[in-house]
C-alpha cells in the first residue's frame, strides 16, 4: 500500500518537473530518492513476507 502512495508522489513530482525546468535538478534528485525509498520498502516487504511464509510451514 505504501508503494502505491510513493508511485503517486513520484508521478506528481514528474509533472511538476515538466512544468518547472529551472528547478529540474532538485526535483530529479527528489524523484531519485523516492524511487530508492520505494525499492527499499519493497525489499523489506518481500523479506517480511518470506519470513512469514517460512515460519508458517
């Protein structure tokens, strides 16, 4: 669920990036950070799910 909200945030930031080319570098770094954060959250969720599956066998 958190990933969905991050995707929406990234999408909104991309729209802003297209509208504000002068501020582009800062927004690109924010987008890059959010993508990295999303990736780490997905990895953490996968690890948690795998632990749950293995513990309940």
